[in-house]
């Protein structure tokens, strides 16, 4: 795995550390995923997202990181992401 991938993971809020000499166990790299959060915790996490670029990274993490094995978001989580996008867009317009 490349240092760029680990940098992207850190930007998205994951704890990730890069070492060329240490093999990585994906279970350690991805101990928790946003999709496993409760609805309340997911909403709290989204409240900390301040710009659309970061929100897009969270919303499309499977594609951006190339990790299709990550669980898809639930319909409720997708609705929360869309609501947060609306909040950010409307706050920026004021």
C-alpha cells in the first residue's frame, strides 16, 4: 500500500500509519468504518465535516480508496449525507 493511500485515510478520519517495512493487516488498518457507526454517531461525525470535498471523500470512500469490500452505507446514512451536503451548500451561500 502506498503512503498516498494512508494519507487519504488520515484525511478521512481513519487512524492509519505507513511503513514500507511492515506488512499491513487490513483489519488493523480499517478497525472501524463509518458504515458501522450508529445513526447518532454517524450524524455526529458528519457534523464535523465542514466542506464539500471532505464530505465527498466520506460519501464515496469505497470508490476513492478502491476498497469495494467496505460495507455500503444504509439508506438512513445516505439521507444524512445528503442533508449535510444541503447544510454545507446553504451555509456557503449566505
